[in-house]
């Protein structure tokens, strides 16, 4: 197998890796906010549930969680869901990353001084307006470095989909390497992850810079 | 009367912070509240501006009751919608300014008028620029709070409160976070508002200022108003031993 055949075979995996990455972010970034807000709910059972969820998501390996999401429906309930592999991966990633993002958001929200809420309240802003106009924009700036960290981790974590035999870059690299007895696929995968994260770093640095106009 | 507070009581975890406090503010009046820290001055202001809820008593703005005590002795507030109407009457300037750091100075001034009161951008901007001019910081309209000195930030905060066109403006130790040299510029602005007959209640430790600007001084200690009256009387001829004791500290 020539280098270019390897590359083109692996490019389908790159697209799949990108799909996991993009869908996870699209799902977990907003879900994390909902989780962070529910964690501060007035109802103790809701708070308890959310705390337990975050604790489990962070306290067990994502690889294990993926296996549970994939095999759980069948072994626990006897359900046979068609084409469940990819949805299970996305569910696993989104729920796991939402827990991490929720904690990052919570830290950001809690670091906003009470005076900001009070000033908004005295001016007559509703709770929703206060959050959307005053609090959230400041939170976004504060949490950006932590979010960048998490996004970079996600790029690499996509390789865990290999556990469910999903043909993303890492799975393909392993397969091709075994069948062709070549080290090259691993190098290609390595360069791919590195370049992807390099792009993430550039994009995130830009976003951070765009919020540099205030302190 | 712009504001009447009657028999106000307030507890924090069983600690009585305000004990049966009554006072009123007339149109165009400037009232200074002085007293040691922990005397309940700030809490009184926060109750008047609805940041804290009272446990008992009455809050009446412009003759309209915002909170009263029911038969069982608990304070009852009007619903959230009516409360919004009462919030329009009062503005509050904080010790720590509490400007919105992600907004330009101009946006700090126009955001609430536009999105709370529904005023058009043109009108809100015109009002804001007038206020900034009055505060002597119209050249800072497009700057951000972090680029301003503390004194300038506090003047912006005053302008932000004024942009809502309140009937009464409360100040919670407006110069306590400022260097002595910046204190003057903020006091000058408050004095200017007093000359324009803006109704104000100022919690302050600036005794000469309180004496010069206010129509009435309240001395608070231990959650009660110990003494009140004309500033000349309270400062030069205090009747209560506790007031004398407190004022003596400032003479040194």
C-alpha cells in the first residue's frame, strides 16, 4: 500500500473523527450550561441528581461509559437498536463533556462578583436579562482558557471511539498498521491530531483575543 | 413624601440588624446617614432599594405601598410586576461602583434605559451624553471601565443611576473605595446634584460633606436611629451620648 493510498483510506476516518468532535461540542457546550444552572437549582433533589451525574461522569473512564451506552440498552433492557453505534458514541461523549463543561461554567459563574447582580437588579433587569446581558458575556471570557484545554482533550479523546470499533482515525490507523505491517499509519494519525489541535489553539487564541478589549 | 419607611425591622439569621426604624424623605431633600460600621446603614439602603427584603414594616414610595406588614406581623411585598414599577423610583450608587466591565461607558448608561424602560437608542444616548457632560467625563464615552480612575468610575456609576431618571438616588458609601484625592471629584458631583434639588440619601463617613450638603442627618447605631435633625444641630450640638462619642472620633 502506497503512502497516498494510506492517506486517502485514513481520510474517511479523519472525517469521522471530526464528526465526533463537532457533534460533541455542539451538544455538550449548551448542555453543560443547562447542567451548571440546574446544579444551582432551588430544588434539592435536582441538585442532588446533577451532582451525582457530574460525579459519575468525571469519576469513571469515558471508555467504560461508551461501552455502557453501546451495550447497555441490549444487556439491561433487551433492546436492539438499529445503527446504534454512532449515536451511542455521541451520547457518551456529549454527556461526559457536558459534565466537565458544567463545572467550568460553574466556576466562571461563581467568580462574578455579587455586585454585578445587584447593580443589574437595581437597574430593573430581569433575572434572564441579567444572566444573558451581564453575567454570561463575562463568564465566557473568564472560562475561555479552561474551555480551550477541554476542547484540546476532546480532539484526542475522539480516539476512544475505537473501543466501539468505530472507524475513526485511530481505529483505521491500527487496522492498516496491522494489515500492512507498517508504522506509517500511526505517524499519519499523530500528525493529524497534532494539526487539528494546532488549529484549535489558533482559533481559541483568536476568540480570547477578541475579548481582550476589557478587563 | 418621596419615600416613607415605617417601623422597618430586618434580621439576618436571628441577628436584629434594623429595629423598628422609621424615616421619610421629602422631595428635593438630601439626607445623610452616618454611624459606625455594622450599625445597619447599608442594610437600610438595601431594603429601600429592594435588594434586601424587610421582615416587618412598611415601604411607601410616592404614596404607593410597596411592602406592608400583614395581620401576622410579616412583611408582604407587592408582586414582581409591581415591584418593577417601584424599582423605577429609586437608584443606587454602590461603594464598589459595580459598573459592567464588558460594556463601554456609554453602553453602561444606555443599556438599562433601552432594555428595561424601552427607550429608543437615540433618546437614551442623548440623555447619557448629557449626564456624562455633567459629570465631566464625556470624552470617556467609548472607553471601558478598567481604563478609568476610581473617581471617574464612580461618576459613571452615578450617571448610570441617573440615566434611569429615578425620583430618589441612594448612595452607599460612595467614596469609601476611593483615594482621598479622588473623593473630592465624586463629592463635587453629588453636591451639584443637591443644588439641582435631586432627592438623595447618602450613607457616608465624610462628615464635613454630610454637614455641608445635607438637609438632615441621621445617626444610626445598633440598628436604630439614635439621633436625627438639622446637620448643624447633630454635628455641633449632639444630644445623645452615643452620637457625641461617635463624632469625637472624627475630630481627631
